């Protein structure tokens, strides 16, 4: 069937209009398949055996007994696995040696993969993997993190880890008020509801991976390099993804599955257990932070110093850049921010929603609240007083900065004007009540992407892009973006994502997914519309336009680009039990163009709830004796549950950015930033006690006491 090409009638109004998820029906009916459940003929199942020591060497693997067990096909380990390439640069820079699966006998942390048992069924594989006896030469391990470690160092590149401006000593000496506080945040785990899973098989000379990830392109490139394959010989697909948060990039399990499929020349599926995820997918490092602020009597900052420490493994440096948030947020005559690392016998930490900004804003925004108290200045007025004209460190103009508008709108809606600033004076039965606020920001990033848009002969349109919808609603957002670029109704557009064969595209990370992909999709969509406007008929194979956003991205002027927000929280603190309950939260954001208000609200609210969870519940506890996590499951690792979450309201203000053709700033991460600080500041306002160590557990509240109890 052919149609004329000029049937473009709808005005571009899809973007900005609430739209339910285009794959929503598939998800609620179970038609949507996830990586661990896609049916495949001849499938075998892998189960990882991971180390039970935190440091040492594998002396022996007693595989014979396991190979004799029912259904067992093979046991893969450092003695029989093929050699992988380790000499390459990945999209993320130096590759993580954790991807060198089964390449040597060294064990750098507890939960390191030592073998993969492959069997006909998943149950047989598990039974065998759990029976595998591994003998180790164990060495003493060290997992004790703290800011007092003498071996802490400033990681490379040093000029990124440390930024200095002005004379700190002089400015502190000249300050009327000084805050000098230390804060800590524990290890935090970003476990998606859907565990990591990968199915690997060879077909027509290509390595195929059915995966759950936040970038099929990234995983494909990494596997191609590891296995020394031509990039076109690897195809990775991730159609539906049940959460990612930074955890779902290339991880040891995809490599192990690919090793096994190559070894056996049979399809192999590997699903991680929740417990294995505590050592194999990364996590947010514990942080120690020291913030020193020096201010004039009216609260204007003369000196700002933010020092951050985090742990990493002995095999790879990962920096949780907590101190960086101050570089864009507040002006000061003297400004010093630095990150330091401590190498321990622990898994390498990784990107976790708002890496750097989430723990960094907790310390910085609490310190500002402490300064507001000291100066006797309202916390919002204090922030207004220290609003920079240009990037405090970069000197670059802001593309747009509407932080104060967020505070004004938030204060109005939250009822901030009526707030009595005195702490510990509001009581309702056994509850002490308080409110707190904090600022939020997250950089606006983008990466080059390609998109193909096809006008089909039946009058519909198909978009192909290696995007990932990790639960954010990205597929739906891109449908709306494409509809507007084509000037057709969204119902006529099908967006296909999660297939590395669709070409280079940025990852669903750094809040940059939708911004990066929308750029390429609108370029291709607009070009196709212009082409169709010339008239003619559409051939059976359709008409396809492919666009690359690289040149447009490079043409963008250098600016400080960030999303901003103002967070508000009200808490009640039980003086008898020390329990903190959040009563309401409000976040008002300036985050550029909002594509789909429905899913955007979900993103903001989700981030804020995580901030609540970070403030009150989440704490990965590392056991000094074993070197592993004490509560390595979702019973031991507490996250906020429904009953912990009150009314959470998120909204946004208009935040146009004329220089940016997408107008999108990214909304995935800014929602968590500042949320924990707003809660902690509210706890101070309720009780008169500062809580500088997360989470604010009942025992900590009781031990600290309250100003008025
Ligand atoms: Mo996000 S932590 O950049 O996936």
C-alpha cells in the first residue's frame, strides 16, 4: 500500500502534554519480556560462584565433583576461560578490571566471581555452584573507611579533583561567622527491582546479548573490545529494563555469559541474585565530608571549603565527587573543593543516581543551614545572598539559572513565610515538628547520538535509536518528540529502542538520555518532514532519514548548564522513640523543557523519595571481619517503604533556554539532590540537634537528645 506523503496535519503539541507510557499495556499484561525471561531454544543456565574471602588467591577449584552433578554442562574459571583483551579505552575511560572475568587467581574483594557453573536448568546450576568447593590462600583485608586515613590521596586527574580560588586563610580570618562541620554518608545500594540478567548466544557469526542495561551501545562496545571482535560482530538488546540508576552498564555477568556462550557454543543465561548484586553491580561509596564556610555578618560567603573522601577498590579508582556541587552553586572570595580516595579491599563503587551531587548536597546544604542559624538569616535569604552571577569556578555564564524562582515558588506553596526559625519549639503530643529547605542542582549533559526515522508506506512512522527506557518513560518521551518534529499525532509514531544495531547513541545516564536522544530524533524527524513536504509517494520500504547530533552538540556555546530546584520537607520527631517521620515534601524545579509532565513528575517524586530514604533509612553496613555487607538483601538493607512516604509534591517552573535547540535539561537526578539535606535541616528545626551522619536512625536521634526534651 502506498499513500501520499503530505498527510502531515497535527500541530506540534505532543511535547508538554501528559501521555501514559506507550508500552504500559505490555508491561501490565506481562507481554513485555525482560532479559531473564525471553524464551530461547536450547538455552543453558549459568550460576556464578563468588569468593567468600575479601583478599587472597584461589588455590584450588574442585570442579570434578560439580561436573558430575545432574545437568551440569561446564564449569568456567580462570583455569579454562579464554584470554580477554585488557588493553583498551572504554566510553567511561580506563576500563574497570572487574570486567576481566576469570582471567587470574587473585581475589580483590568478597563476592568476586570465581567460577560460572552452566547447567541445563537454573536450579541445577545453582545447586552445583553452591556446592563448588573453592580453596583460597587468604590474606588479611582492610575495609575500614574514614576521613582520617593517612593513605587517602587526590586522584587523577588532579586538576579535576581539586579546584582552588582565593586565599582561604585570609578570608576565614576576616569572617564574622564560621561553620566547620563533618558529615558522613554510608554505602548506598541502587538495586533495581529487576535484577541484572544477560543471555548470550552466537548467531550467524555474531555475539548476541539479550540484556538489561542503560545503554546497549555501551555494553556492545565494551564486549567487542574485551573479546577483540569487530564492533559489528556484537549485538546487544535491552527492550524493557526494570530500573538501572547507574548500576546497569557493562558488568561482570554479561562478560561471564559471553565467555560461556563462546566456550559452549550454546546460549547461556545468567541472572544475578540479590545478594550477588551487593558485590557485582557497584554501589555508592561511603563518604566523609568536611565543609567550612566563612561569612560576613549578613551571611555573604567569604570562604567556602568542601573536602570529600570516598572509598574505592584496590583495582580501580572511582571518585564520588561530593565536593564538586559547590563549584556551580555558591560564590565565595576563597573557594576550595577537593576529592580524596581511599583504596580498600571492597568492590569498586560506581555511578548512583546523582553521583557526587546526592551526598555532596547533603553536606553542603546542611552546612548552609548551619550558617543561616549562626548569622540569624533565613536559609532562603542566605542562598539568595550567595547567588553567583557566573560559574564561581569556571567564570562561564549560566545558560539559565532560576534557582531563586524555585525557592520563591516553593516557599509560597510550602508556607515558608510563617515559619518560626527557632528550633525545638513546636510540639504536638510526643512529636516535635520542624521544616527544612535545601537547594538542588545537577549538570545538564548530552552525548552524540544517531537516530533513524522512517516514513512507512501505511502512513505511520518508525523511529530507531539505541536509547534505553530504564523505567523513566524515555520511549514515550521520544514518541512525543518525534511526533512534534514530524507534525503528526503521537499515535502514528512507533519508537524502537534498546538495540545496538540502531547505531551510536548516548547512555541513559547523567540525566542526559532524553536530551541526547531527543536531539537526534528531532533532527531526523524534521528533515524527514521537509522531505515529505516535497510530495511524491512512499515506496514499500518507506523513506528513512538518519541524523547525527554530534555537530549540533559541538556547536553549542560553552556555558554552565544545570537543572536547579528547591526542596522543602516537614518532619515530626518522636521524642520517646527517636523515630523521624516525614510529613510532607515539596520540590520545585527549573529543569528546562518538560517533555511528558506525567512521567517527569514520577522522576522528580522518585528522586525525592530516594532522598527521604537516604536521609532516614539506607545504610550499607560493611563487616570488618568478613569484608562483606552485613545485610546483603532487601530485608537487611532498608529502603523507604510506602508507609514511610507521605505526600510528595513535585512541580516545575518555566525554564526556557533559547540557546539550546532541545531546551531539555534532564530530570533523572536533580530530584534526589538536596532532598536528604531538607529532611536533615527539618530534623534540626524540630529538635535543635544537628544530625550530620546519615541515616538519621532512631538510635542516633535518641542518643543525641533534643534541645527541648
Ligand atoms: Mo546515572 S547514576 O548517571 O545512571
